[in-house]
């Protein structure tokens, strides 16, 4: 594979831990400001936690309001069943044309908290499939890193925002990729040219109780590759778990908020699988930040992030660093974030004033 060939060249100087401030950054022209709605690629480990479902739902709603364009979804959990879950969501919300990529050489058997990968097989009382799908053959879907290359190459410079709500497998493979028919640029230069910012759910900072980030620990080699190769002039805004910890959407409230139908993918997950796992709304905060901007968040000063082999996150303040992270909000802020998700979930209708 092309990304493997490129990796042999880029991995030769690997250090004990890796940083998102790449000292070998070549001189590049100043960025031209992109002024359109955010062009978003979502990267998700769907099929284990339900916050991925709400993140997708919110991006569809934002798109329906012309506040963003969701140009692709990359599935970073191995298995065509997980791509089928995205297909169900895309199709149900009227966006079956959004392309999907999936991981084929990623993390083997990562932990699963809520196993809802059979959602696409749910049937109604007559035995018919409850949810339509748009993809005919999941085996024909491109690898996630390939879809990234295809989508990025077709967009204006510095226009794409990546919402990363899962593992960093496909992103690491993208950064290691070689020039191809989509672009004459390698993965690092393609990201440098096309990506405006990545909003990444992950990391442990400050006085957090946990010492390591769960998703990072599942595939630390991919994480280290990501932070080592990510271009130093492309911003990273991280949403650590302690920010979403205060935004809890209780299962009984989810079901009550969708009282207008039972033929709903998120409601079916909550009605048929054990969702009483302490599920918090971590992932949607990345999408909210990507679309609504930084002003409604409290962000850290700039710095650089390093990740150790034990998946610990180290933050070094630096005025020239490309990394910032969200800080936990007040109870009132948590309630406001939850209401954004709930209002989006309560009805099929979109209002002119948003949700």
C-alpha cells in the first residue's frame, strides 16, 4: 500500500515520544483565508459509544441549515458492519450521497462498550428492514486514508475541518500516504495545503482524574505517528474527556425526546442495547466547535502536544504551538451544550434560528 511505502521513509527518525510541532516544516506560502461554510470530514469509531451517533446527527442538522457541508465520513473501527451503521444514519437523515471510507488495517479487536453494530439489520413488525441504506457493496468502499486523499484534493486550500471522534488510524495512514492519482502531494503536504483545523476528541490535561486517554491507549503507535507528522502550521483543537463528562444525556431522556417515532436509528439503539454505561456527550463537542466556532468554548493557550508510549498526553505551552484544548465548562455551560444536542434530537423539523 502507498501509505506503507511512505511510512518506511517517514518513520526512520522516530523518537521515544512524538510531538505535533514538526521541526522539519518546509517554508510554505501564507494561508489564504477560506470564507465559505465549514467543509467537514467526520472520522468516527462508531459502533461502541452512542456519542458518535449524536455527532453525526448534529452535522446533518447543521448541513440542513447551511451552516456546514459534511463531505465525507471515515469509519476508523474495522468491519463493514460499522460502515453500514454510518450508511443507515446518512440515509435516514436524507444524506445518503455522503461518501464513506473504512479502515481495513487498523486496531484489532478494540474495546466495545455498547455493541450496536447490528442496528442495520433491525426489522419492523412485518419483518421488513426498518432502515434503508444507500451503499450496495461495502467491500467496494475505499480505505479511509484513500477517501481522505480523494476528498482533500478536491477542496479549496485551507478549507477542510476534520472532526475526529475515534481512533487516529486512518489519519495516521493519510499522513504516511504517497502521491497518487488524486494528488501529487504526499499525505503531510496534502493536509498542510487543504486542512484548516482538526477538532480531536482526546487527550488528558491539567488536573484530570484519568492519566491516559482511552482511545489513545487502544492504538498508541497510530497516535504517535499522527502527532509526529501532523503539520505544525495546521491547528489542532482537542476536546478532552473531562469536558464532555459534564454533558450527560440520560437514556430515558433520549427515548423521551424521540417520542414522535420508533423508526429512528438512535432511538432503536437506546431501546434495544444496554446504554446505561455512563455515556456522556464527549464527541458532539468537536462538531459544535467546528461549526459554531471557538467563542462558546474556553480554550487553553497555545502549545505543543506529545504522546508517550504509555499514551500519556504532555502539553508544553508555546506561543507558536498549533495545539489548544477545550477546558471544562460551568454547570450552566454544560446544560447549554446538552440543550443543543437535545433540541436537535427532538424533531425532524429544522427551524430558521437553529437549535
